[in-house]
C-alpha cells in the first residue's frame, strides 16, 4: 500500500510541476512529442534505405558525416539569430527545412540524392533543437530543470512508443524491407512536420529576442564573452561533445548491423526502437528528480556502464533472427539510457550561462558537438569495411570510457550554482576566481 501511495504522490507532484510551468514550455512539450513521432517512423530504416538505393557502408558513413558537417555549421548562426533576431522565425525556418528534407527522401531515385535530403534534415534539426533548448533553458528554474526535461522526454516517449511498431506494419504492408516498403514513412513524416509548423505559427510568441545587442558587428565579441566565464565552460563543452561522439560513430550502423549481420526483420527492428523508447519513459522523471536532488555528475557516471553493456549485447547477439531477437531487444533497453544522459548533460550546460547569452552558448556547444561528429560516421564506415562491423561498436565504448569520463570528473557540479558562478567558481575579495 505504501508503494502505491508513493507512486500516486510522485504522479501528483509531476502533474503539478507541469501545470505551473509557462505556456511556452507546455508548447515545447507538444512540439517535442510530435517531433519524436515523426523521427521515430524512419529512424530504424534510414541507413537500410540508403543501402537499398545503392550506398555501401563507407558511402553511408559519408552521408551521415555530411549531415553532421552541415549541422555543425548551422549551430552558431542559429544561436546568434535567436539572440539577435527572432527565435520564432528561426524555429519556423528550421521546421520548414524538415518538411523539405522528407520530401526529398520520399522522391529520391538514388542514394546520391540523399545528400541533399540529409543536408536539409540536419539544418532543420540543429535549428529547431537549438530553438527548443533556448526556450526550455529560459523557462525552467534550476531546481526543476532536469525534472522538466525528464517530463518532456517521458511525454514524447509515451506517444512515440508505438511509432516503430506502426512503422513496421507500414513497411510490411507496402512490401517489406525494400525501397517501396520504406518510402511511405517519409510521406507520413512530412505531414507531421507540417503540422508542427502550423502549431508553432499559431501558438509561439517571440519573447526571446532583443536580449542581446542588435549590432551585428558585436557578434564575434559576444561569442568571446561566453568563453570569458571560466574554465568550466570549455570543460563542459568537451564533455557534451564527447558524449555524443560514440553515438554518432555507431548509430547509423545499428539497424544495418542488426539486419544484415544478426538477421533482424522489420518487427525486430521496431522492437529495438520501442525498447529504446520505453526506458526514457520509465526512468526519465525519477532519474531527473534524483539529479535535481543529488547532482548531475553522479547520475552521469552511474549511467555510463549501461551504454557499454548495450553495445556488448549488440556485438554478442547470436547471428540468427529468432535467437538474436531477445539480445537485440536488451540492447534497445540499455541504449535507451543514452537519452537520459543527454538530458542531464543539457541541464548542466543551461546552468552555467546567463539568459542573455544562452543562445550563443547553446549554439557554440552545438557547433562543437557537430564538429566532433563530422568524421565519426565516415570513420565508422571505414572500421566496418577494414576491421569488421563489430569493431564499430567496440570503438564507441573505448572513446567514452577513455576520454569523456575522465573529463567529466574535472567539471564541477552545477545544480546549486547561479549561472556564471559554476563557470568562474567562488571568488575572492577582489573577484579573482578561487580554484
């Protein structure tokens, strides 16, 4: 009975947290939910679709690397435009690019056409994600930020949990894992992104521009101001970038590996995607509350081994469809914790910068993440071709274990610090940083 009362109390507190948030944050909850449904439709089939259109693993990696390059180039301009121009217009522009990208995926006659599609997709993704992060960073207080982000992920996961299964039935109905079977998914994505555009156009109010000087000549000095806030700025930027690097190295090859090497069909692939969705649904809010009470770093260290175990499950799964399926599903369950870790890292980045520099700061972090991600998929393709497919996932484990975790240990906890204080540290009587 006490457990039931605890669950009921937890649910009431979560609902109360959502109810007293601003209308802008609530709008972001809706946008994130629809966005998750759209991207979830084809996430397990994009790499397979490219190979069906004629791409080999190295060419597949080059597609993703080009997308990462464009996303990186768009990161700082997106943040700068938000600070100096208009968040609403930037948000709408990014969503329009997502609509156009799905149209190109739908109509592509060969894999080379996917370069244009993925360029538009990553431009749109980087722009809309930066815009959404700016809104949430401005609207959520420190003590509720990780919980609020967990709520956002939980709601999107609740709706998107059945999306991979619907996608699998769609692929099956249109002929199985083939070009004709996968194309309708992109038509559905295009319609959903168009719906998000209409929602933002009607509901989003532009209350985030004007915080920085409108003089464009000050843009570079404005970026430099971000780095003057202390050593934790650079360290945290490195941590976030290195967190995403192993994922970008391996992610494009997961469905391809599961399908070609382990014999997974469309329903097993949908099961993997659903399992990756279930975990954030179940644990984002409780882990977010733990992070809001005890700090982000402890949770990040605790979650890291789960990502390593996920990759090992993928590599060690037996190479037969029926026997591989349970192990591949376990991979999906464990890999779902990656998104929780990303949310915790995003909470940390929002806590070391004042609001009027948030767009530039998030843009800089996105740029660095994108720069690190540019060669990663191509490197993954080369590893696949010259060392073996399984080494793609083992390399991802080695990068995180040897690079990110030691650097994370050097970053101070940000939970109870005012923006800027965590970057500079406590100050002495003359304002000098005390390390």
